[in-house]
C-alpha cells in the first residue's frame, strides 16, 4: 500500500492517484505540462496550497519525498517496460 502525506494527513494510494489525476487534467487543460518529468516537478512533488513536499510511504518503509519516489518509479518503468495485465 502506498500512502501519501498531504496537509499532515495520510491518504491511500487510490486517493493520491485521484488527486494527482485532477492536478494533471488541470495542467493539461492549460497546456502547462509537456512531459512526465514536468508533471512531477509542477504538481506531483508538493502541495500547490502549502508548498510542502508530498511524502510517499510504501508498506512499512520510511517516507520518501514523492518527487524522488516518482522519478525512481519512472526510471524503473522505462528500463523494464510497462506492466502487463492478464487478458
């Protein structure tokens, strides 16, 4: 399970996904994001309200800044290819 800390509260991975997709749509509607890295920098690393860095915790691990975590996951995905789902 992934948790992302926003405004001193924990949210689930599904809630974080929904929140980030909303931020992505907003940026895309304005033509303000052209790449995954740009989205991470502009919207997925910190709160646009408080300026605080988002933190991600996977399982029982230590929290990591979301920008760092997202970049490492992106690098892993690009190195190994997309995940495949069963038909």
